[in-house]
C-alpha cells in the first residue's frame, strides 16, 4: 500500500516536497480502519495532518473503496531505540532561476543535505517557500556559525522565486539593513528606503544578533516588520541565538519574533557530515574514497564551513604534492588544522593521560611514592607539563601535590636527557603527546 501511496504522491507533489514529506515517512501499521505513519519531526506531523492526510484518505478510497483514518507519529514519540539515522538527499534535478543577484545560486534546497540537526529547519523552510505568509510567520532560525542558516534562507528565496517568478525577494544581512537605513537618513531618502523594504513579498534578514545596540535601526525594523506582516508577507530571520538572548533587543521585537516559528539548527552528526562531504566531492568531481571521507568527517566536527574547508585543503594538498587522495594524505593535509582546532592542553589533562597510559592513578602522580613504576611516569608528566603548557616550574610543582620547583626542574632535565638515548621512552612520550 505504501508503494501505491508513494506513487500517487509522486504524481501530485513537486519533487522537493515529495522528498521532504513522503520519502522521510514510513508506514508502521495498516489495518482496515487505520494507517499509522511515522514521520521525523513534529513539524512533519503537522504538515501531514493539515495537508496530506485528506489525500491519503482519498487515495485509499480510490484504491480499496474503503475509508481509513491516517494517524501520524514522530520518531521521538515512538520512543523506540532502533532509531536508525536517516539521511535524505535531494537529487540534483531542480533548476532554480534566481532573479535577484542577492541570492547565492549555490545555496539551494538541492545542495542542502538533510540530517537530524537540521531536519526540522529544512522542513519549515520548505513550507514557508511554498506557502509564504501563512503559518510560520516569521520563521526564525537560530544556531551556531556554519551550520547552514544562511544556506537555508537562500534556498527559501530560490524556491519561492521558482514558483512565483514575478515576486520580489530581498535578502539582506542585518548590517546591510542597518547601513541602508543610516544612509537613507544621511541622504534624506527615507521614503525610498521604506518603499524598498516594505514592498517586498519575501524578506530575508540574516544574523539579526547584530541589531543589538542599534536603537534606531530596531525602531525602523519594527515598522518594516509590521508593514510586511500586516500585508501577510513572509519574513525569515536568523540569529546565532534566540531573540530573548540577544542583548538590548527591544522587547516588542522579541515578542513579535515569537509569533511564528523558531527552529534551531544543531551541529551535524557523523553520518550527516559524511553525506555533506560526499555531496561536495561529487559536485566538484573529486575522486575520493569513502574511508577518506569518513576520516575527514571524523576529524572535523565543529561546523560545516570548516568541513568544506578541510575538503578544499585536502584537494589542494593532493594537487600540490601530485598524490592521489587517500586517508593518509588527508591526515597529512589536515594535521595543522586539527592541531589548531584542538582544545588547549592543561596540566590536568596531561596528568590524566599519563596516568592512563602507564596504568597508575593520578594520586600516584601527585604523591610521593618512590617506586620506579611511578617515579618515571611522574617525571614524564612534569616534563610534558613544562613542554606543552606555559606553566612555570613552581606552578607545575604545586599542581603535582605541592612539590618544590627544583623537583620539577630535575624531572625535566632528567627526561630531556633520557630521551636522547632511551628510544623506548621517547616513543612512549610521542604516543602520549599524540593522544593529548
Ligand atoms: P550559517 O549561516 O549558519 O553560519 P552557512 O549557511 O553559511 O552557515 O553554511 C556554511 C557552509 O556550509 C555553506 O557553504 C553551506 O553551503 C554549507 N552547508 C551548511 N549546511 C549544509 C547542509 N546541510 N548541506 C550542505 N551544505 C551545507
Ligand atoms: Mg550565516
């Protein structure tokens, strides 16, 4: 039955809608009265209930001559542990024509990879581009840098224009809005400014956290917002945090931003990062083995911009060295990047890692027992503390159970000399360093 339903939906819906709503759904159970469908998020559920449920009833009636009640349940609600991550990729077959040069042609729905952290945001973006000004107004995306907020915003613009080629879309950063506004005061062109912003059909304002502290701009934006909202024009906003966490954002703006829907975007998990890399690699026609992509995705987990940067770096490295892309090449290429993004090495961390490495306790390291199995690791830990942090000898002494600075000095000297000859110790220290 699901195959039949999918075929019907495929006929009736656009490709991107099909991929978003139908392909992400699963039939759990069917009886002659009820069909239970599992969907990824509450937003999907709402959309199914309001837009697609009646179609299911029709389709099934057509097929079986029977009335059936569709029910929807989200993955979370279902509370099952077998949550296999689903990554849906939208094939590259939708051409979008951009009339507005303000939209980046690379940032479309079909270049956007969907994963757990952005699934809800993506679904909301699609609803808004197909039914602007109705349910989610304003639509507000928030989340850390490089997680795809700007990309989704542009995708909304492209998709909306592809459906409504004659409409007016405006994308601005909050800074551009502020500058435009200030210029209009200086040049006495406020009338034009208002016309420009209040006659659009879809307004996209990026990074509104930069409205903080800009009283006049906030005042003006308030009026822009009201004019568009009253006209049922869609507004989409992004920020790195929730409106009520933006310092000095006027209360009336905060409350208006909450009228619609706020969705956060969280960092991508490993599978999503791999899928993003695969997509970028294919788009660039890069020959790159899967395990190398997995390696890169495993190393860079902060944000997608850095992930893209890593891929570019690996590519450049391969070209420069005239080598094929492989995992070991990627490791070489990313060495500095990974080190650079590493957390700071602290004395505490050194103690922890050294203790674990030699299978002794941190108390042993900080204590005064003089058996060799403890003394040597203790000295190595002190040595590393001196080499890898900028702590002074007295400071290191105090971190090791209040020892005198001369003890640390002695340990440092001893290890420095020892590793000139003792290759085993040298190797061990290198290994600990790598783990740090
Ligand atoms: P933000 O605005 O949240 O700081 P961006 O939208 O600028 O982040 O995204 C940073 C980069 O990562 C862009 O090049 C964008 O195309 C890419 N990117 C982000 N999310 C995705 C995704 N889900 N799929 C593919 N590329 C993505
Ligand atoms: Mg951005």
